[in-house]
């Protein structure tokens, strides 16, 4: 029996529990599951976080090093007691080296994902695998053109084969630059060349980071960080962009469509299969298998009303923006989805998958199915996924889920009511389509001041911030102040859960943005895809900059990652800023152990790449910082910057935003 609705709501008599749960998440569906977890004695990431407190101050400041076995060394950031590591490395060197390794790991994750997409694309073009084909022919041909591959007289498969080879070369180029950077404005490209940070082969940049941070190699913080920028650029304008492009060719370029999000998308009477991780190569096949008549019949035989596929994290975003498949939750909700007791199979590949899931699924009937040759987790059912047998493996996975349906324990099932409508799928192509084929209407709206500027808000969830508090408040504050928001990753899921991805959300936007959204029929927050699709945001910025004949850093654009946690987000930060976009980080990066590195990243980078970071944990102040930046850019362009400010953070002089933490 399922509990009655009122039993599911949070107990108002229990202020401590109420407060505690409310501090963990602002999302009612998540709160309901957190309460269920407490009642059932189930541990979540929030409990483990509490047990980790207080977290190590040296780690938080970034001043611990174990890059060699004379260490580990932890240096005193003020340089008094232990100013140097055993080898003589200062806080400055250690902080910079640690950051470079983080960027390398993030860039590696995005780019290795891209490599697998290209390898699948290559096998498809050679006719070695049957499960995938060319869906977006226009994109295939335009990419081939960009890479200098003549298409005349060749079949699409032949073009694809040549393109796949050219794309694979981007990973291993030794001295020549990668090519997608040509999409950036000339001024940016020239700046990168002048600074010596134009990326070469993607793998080369990542390997060089590991080499440079090896004991006794690169020991100049500025020099180290410039390599961080170059590696970040190789991620965005290389790995991430290649992943986006190839996935568009294989699975289609997203176009606007409706769907639903949050834990309430799980079905009470169907077999629930969650796809969690990052690579659509797998999730696309699961979506297809779930429509297989034979498997649907089997589901019926097992007493289910059908098969319900839902996503978590970015593989969820991939199938959401292409097929409108619902999303059950973002990163921090992965455990909560299992806690509903209604998930027959959680199918995972790579990235952002908590190892806790293996133990957690053991408390329910859920099967955790791991599929990637690269990744495994405790207590999984292993069903390795290879493209050659993509259909068959996907069918076997869905079959395991169906067979598991009779083991669902109705007494343990509690699916939150909350599911929210959303409109998603705003690829650059789709945005230009909405605008009638040219950026002109958007540019005119910006000139008039109806749209004050563009806010790019991205990134993860993090237990250090009340779930969705940072994401939702920052984005609401921006749209209230007429900033059109573009979003990817877990921020996009948070915005969807808060109802910000529907055209009706423009009701809470400022008058100018509201009018523009109404005319165009769009939401004030545009979901552009998964985290690798952050590359779409920079392509959009380049389209606008090129159209106006200026640099990205001249545009009234600002970025933010309000709740970031992943190394991938650090790589994204590095490339967004190196591409000329001021970016506010909502959780504190481990850099404050070095004043020099902090000053470089939060101020002096302006003189290098014409953009820098700010760190601000208060989303209202973060929004203010972004608005201030956008207004500054408007002023420099001779546009009206006296649009006024409508927000909670009304007294910037009392607590200067962005400085409260320094
Ligand atoms: Ni991006 Fe997407 Fe989410 Fe963060 Fe993880 S799912 S790849 S890394 S947590 S936004
Ligand atoms: Fe210590 Fe230097 Fe070794 Fe790092 S590289 S652990 S600072 S001796």
C-alpha cells in the first residue's frame, strides 16, 4: 500500500526534522524523499557530508600536496610556520598545480566521452555497427565543410568516415591547433595565439598538465595556470564541441519540445528504468528498447502497465532535449530516485554516479546495472555495453528491469507528486530558428534594453548548498532583471523543476524580457542541453559576436555555476573565462590558500583574457555581480545601462559582493 498523500508531507510537528530537510533542498519532491530516507534509516549524501564535517582546511584552501612521496605536505597559507613543502613548493605553486590537475581531469572526462562518440561514429560510417545511423545530414555536411572534407560525389557514409578520421586527429595533434576554435571570433583566436594558449591536440594538453604538475617540473603559478586555460579551451572548442556535434549527427540536433521533470515522472504502475550518467550512445538505445513490442508484452505479463524510461544527470539531458524523455532528477537526486522504491533498474555508464548507489539499491529491489568498460561500482549487475551489440544489450538490460518488476515492494513505494512541465531543446540552430534565421531580433532587443543581456548558468548540485537554492534564486533574479538565461547540465534540471522552462515563466520576468518571450513564444530560460553542450553556449556567443563584428568579451554576457562540484565544472570555468565571459562561482574553489592565484583568477585575468572569475556563495549577490558586469558591457557599447535593479540584494555597498569571502 502506498502511504496517503498527507502522510507523505513533511511533519509540521517536527521543526528540527523540517528545518533540517528544508536546509538540504528547496525542492518539495526531494524533501519528501529525504524524509522517507530518515524514516527508513537510509543514508544519503547529506548524512555523509555531515559526518565529514569539519572538512580539512588545508584541502579547502588548496594547500596540500601529495605529488611525490616525500610528502604529503601541507603548507601554511600565511607562510609562517610551514611556508614551503619539502621540495620548496610554496602555497602559490601548490594551489596552481592542484588546480591544473583538476582542469586536466575535467577536460579528460568531457573529451574521452567525445572520443567514444567519434569511435562509434566511425564504426557506423564503416558499416560495422547497425544500431546507429546518420540522423542530421545537414550537420554532417556542414561539419565536413568546416574540416575541409569535400562531399561531392561521395555517399554520406564516406563523408562520415573521413570526418571521423579528421575528428580523431584532433585528439592527437602534436603541434598544429585544433580546428573548432575557428568558430570563435578572430579577435579571440588572435588573443589565444598571442598568449600561446591556442590549444593543440586535446590529449596532448591533458598529458602536458600531468607532466607539468609532476614533482619538479612547472613551478611558476602564472605559467601553470596559462596551461590550465589552454587545456580548458581544448575541452570546449575540442572535446565538448566534438561530442555535441557528433551526437547531433547521430541522434539529431535538438529542437524545442515539451516534457516533464522531477521524481514525480516515475510511474506507479509501469516498469521504471532510469538511465544515469553521460553518454547518449547507451541511453538512446535504452529509449528504443523500451518501445519494443515484445518487451512491452513481457512487461504486461509481469503485471506492469508499460515501460517508463527517465533520465538522471546529463545522459538524461541528452535524451530529454532530443526526444522529450522525462528527467527524474539531477545529480544530487540520484539516491532519492532509488529511495522512491519504484525503480526497477538504474542503468549507469560514466561520470557523476555515486558509488553509494550500489549499497543503496541493496535496500530496495532496484538493480544497479553498470555498462561501461571504463567504470564499475560496488554491487552492480554488470552488463557491458559495446556498440556492435547495442540493440541486443539494451534489450537485455530492459528485460532485466522488467523481470525485476514483480519484486517491487508496494509497502516501500512512495513516488512524490511533483512533476513539472518544461520546454527544452534550444540548440543554437533552434534558437536561430525561433529568431527567424538571424540573430538580428535578439540583437535589437538587447540594443533596446528589453533584453539586458545573456546569463549563462550551468553546473552541478553540491551538498554544501541547499539543493536548488543557488540555481533557482540566481536564475530568477536574472530573469526578473531582463537577462535572458541559457542553461545546461544540472542547472537546467533545477530550472525545469522550479517551473522556469515554460513560456509562462516569463510572467515573473522583467517587462522587457517578458514581452520578448511572449512574441517569440519561448521561456525566459533556454535549456541548451547537457554539460558538453555548454559548447553550444559559446558557439551562440560567437555567432552573436561575429554578427556584430566584436569579441565575445564585448558582449553583455555573464556566466555562473551556482552549485558546482565536479572537476568538469572547473574545466568549463577555465574555458568560459578564457573565451571572454566573466563567471561567478557559487561554491568556493580550493584556491584561497594563495593570494597570488586568487588575485590572478579573480582580477588579473581581466588583463590577460578580458574576463575573470568571481566567487560568491549568495545567489542574490551573485546575480547582482552578473548584472553589474552586463551593465558595464552595455555602457561600453554605448547602450543604456540605467535600466534599474529589481532584486533582493539592494545594498551592494554594505557587503561588497564577491569580496565577502576573500
Ligand atoms: Ni555536468 Fe552533467 Fe550534473 Fe555537474 Fe555532473 S551531471 S556533466 S558534472 S553534476 S552538471
Ligand atoms: Fe611535498 Fe613537493 Fe612532494 Fe608536493 S611535490 S608532496 S610539496 S615535496
